[in-house]
C-alpha cells in the first residue's frame, strides 16, 4: 500500500508534468489570440468588429443550447475503465460519445440555419447578417469532435501532443486570418478565416486522437460493443444529463454580447468583446491545469479516495496564492494592455477590462471545483454552482446593461463568478474537518 505522502506527491508530479505542456502551449496560443484580436479589431474597426462578435456569439449560443459536453463523460468513465483494466468498455464509451456528438452537431447546425433569419432580423436588428450567421454555423460541424479528441489525448497523458497541436493550430490560424484580411477587409473574410482554421485544428486533433485509439484501445475492439455499456448506462446517462444541463446553462458566455447588442450599439459590443478577450488571457493560462487535473482527480478517487480531500485542499490554497497577484497586476496594467494592443479607439474598453479581470480571477481561483465534483461522482454540485452563477449573471446583465453597457456586463460577470464560487466552495467543509487541511497548510 502506498503511503499518503507518496500518493499526493505522485499526484502533483503528474499534474505539473502534464500541465506544463499545456501551459507552455497556452502562452503561445494566448499571444496568438491577442494578436489575432488586435489585427481583427484594427482592420474592421469597432462597429464591424462588434457585428462580427454578435454573429459568433449567436452561433455558439445555439451550440450551447444542445451541447452535451460528452468530453467530460469520456474523461470520467474512460479513465475509470482503463484504471480497472477494461479497455473494451473504455472504447465503447468513446463510441457512445462520438454518436452523441454527431447528433449534437446535426441538431445545432440545423437549428442555427433555421434560426438565422430570426437571429439576424429580430434579435440582432441587422437582416444583412443572416448570410454571415449561415456561413459561420458551419463551424458547428467542423469542430464537432474536437473536445472529445482532446479528452482522449488527456486520458492517455498525451499532453505533449496537445501542446504541439495547439502551437501549430495557433500559428496556422493567425496566418490564415492575415491572408484573409489581405484579400478583403470584411466580416465575411474574418469568419471564413475562422472556418478554415477550425478545419486545420480538427484535422490535427482527429489524427492525434485516432493514433492513440489505434495503439491503446483497438486490440480490445471485439469486446467494445455498445451493449456492454448497459450495466453502466444509467449512471452514464445521469452524468451526461448533468453535463448537458451545465452546457445549456453556460449559454451566458455568449449571452452577454447579445444582450449588449440588443440594448446598445455594435460598437459597445466591440468594447466589451475586446476587453473580455484580453481578460480571459488569465483564464487561458489556468486551463491547462483544469484539463490536467480532471483525469488525475478521477484516478485519485478510483485508487486512493482517502487522499482526495487533502489534494483538493492543497490545490485550492495554491491556486489562491497564484491568482491574487496575477489579478492585481492585470488590473494595474489595464490602460497599457488595452490601448497599447488595440489602439486609442478602444480606450472605453479599459473600465470593463478591469472589472472582467476581477471576475476571471474569481473563476480561476475556483477552477478545481468542477473537476473535483465530477471526479467524486457529484455532478449535481457542479450543476448547482453553474446554475446559480448563470442566474446571477443573467439577472445582473438585464438590470445593468441597458444603462451601463459594457461596464454593466462586466459587473454582471463578477456577480456570476462569485455566486459559482460560493456554491462550489461547499466542497471544502468536509475537507476543513480533516487533519489533511492543516497538513495542506503546512501546519
């Protein structure tokens, strides 16, 4: 039997080893994304940039409405089945997820096409955006299996492959955008560039994931019939029901831009989206740890459950120590970051940027919450946290945006993040009662 210290130490070594690849790649991806945002904003101007943001937000909101987040089920159950030495069941789980994602892609694309006219004319108030919505809706098909492919690579600890794919995809996307804008400076050109970038990303991810499946799971294909999932189907469907509900609730990630567009001008949308894109750079840097910790927590729950609270406690404390100074620094540098990168024309984005950074800081400080809840078989806790966060965010959006525009939406984001953190923090009481909390503090 492994000692607790060796179990926790092994967890952190694996987490840091896996996350470092994503962290290094995320620096490159974040830099490419900021450059892409700056180039697009400067090329289109605030008004057209806001119109483009409304189109992309509307399309992805449709996807959120029917999304199942099957990648979370793949991570949770493939990890468990592999740890139990049942690769056939792991492959059957992957088959089930691919079928589900195919249905989601078909439904979301059809819904986006059917609703394009209503979205453009009645909600966005711009009938000429209908064609742009129809065009960009293709991304719902081209990127249908990306999340599942990433989950497969994480389950098999192929974080280096993911890092390489991220770097290649980032540079390819930037190059495609520059080429598109060189041909024509228009919303349609930018959307077409995004579609081509999605195709490149899907091809890279699909190839990497397929290689791992053929090497690790294909020998067990004869024992991977979907019928073998029958004893586990109830729990799997319940799990996916919770993740699907959370995906639907997370429509607020795109609702903010649409609400601003409804009550304010496209230019105000542009200020908000630029501010949000820069603010989420902090969140992007935490994502590698989010994705790396999920399979690790699932392994810990399956093999060393008694150490789970200690690991969660240490993670929460370490994250808080890192997040506070990072958030303060970005708030302090707000004018330099916004106006220096986007130009003086986007000066009004400084105030919402500062507020958005605070909201993102709260979200990053509790990044461990959802993986911990899902890994320990408590998806309802994650759903409840997201539900309260979304309800708070949407309520504040509707109250503040009509009068305060982008700044009001930024305040709403803080409210949603705080509400989520309050619920997800209910994971900690059981930890606080254990001696492991004091050990995590180093007392």
